[in-house]
């Protein structure tokens, strides 16, 4: 996956603004704008490839109910549960899929009647981590979000400065960049099964 740097992102926003430098207060505001727009992009889809982990085996805690926690030693923290399967999914044979609900403890599996089920295979989204970077930092920025964040953060800067009309133009430009990336995901989703679930008698019955 391609990346840009935080320094490049900040430099582009500065170029869009047409100023030689920002004040310390402006730099602080732009950092906040960048992280807010970064979160916005992250939340628009469960299927961003860089945040998607497919069919990773996770332990099931049996007390008080069958639960897969968000954290497990030696593995990534789960940001969002997407699908949970009984066996390794998306291989040659179909895999039974569990229904579940989520609370602060993790994912609680429903209708799990198999007494010896100690693990399941989770497809999940990695958690969001905001940038903690300076204007010249080499911290990686997802290339698929780069232009959306730049134009959207600049729109926020213009709005803060009272330039509402210009802000609307930049907001539209930012939205167009994000839409293009989301369309790419749609094409991928239409040719894959990761985000699709087919409800049948078999995957509805108790396990």
C-alpha cells in the first residue's frame, strides 16, 4: 500500500493557503483539523484494505458468556468486529458464521452450543490511531486519504478564518477525492466475498 508523509500533507495545506508559514495557533488548529478529517475518512468504510484483517483465529472466553475480547496477547487490538466464523473462512469450503453482538467486553457469540469451541476466526478492522506529528514529520499518511485530508482540513481552516464560500469549494474537492477512493472499494467488494453474507438455514442454526 502506498503512503505519503505528514510533512507532505502539511506542506500541501500550506501551499493551498498561499502563505509562507502559519502561526503557532494556526499550526495547532490545522493538526486538529487533520486528525478530525483522518477519522472521518477512516469511518467511511469497514473495508479499507490497510485496516482490514481477515479470518484471524482468536480465543473464546467462556465466562460469563462466550466472548472474543478486543485484545489478546501477541495480536492486534480489534477496533471493530465485522464477521466471525467457526472455521477458517474464504478458503475452498464454506465456513459456518456466527451471529454476535458487541459491548465493552468484546464480541459475544450467540447460539454457540459446541462445548469445546475455544476459538473462532474473526474478520475485523484495526483501530484508529490519530497522528501525533509535527509539520515536518515523516509519519506515514495513507495515500488513499491524502488529498481528502488536505482539502478538507484546508476547508476547515478557511471556515475558521471566515471564508465560508472558499471553504465550500474545498469541501467539495475533498469529497470528490474520497468518493473516488470509495468507488475503488465498491469495485473490489463486487468481486470478493469478504463483506458479503448469504443467509441460509445452515448458517442460522445453532452451532
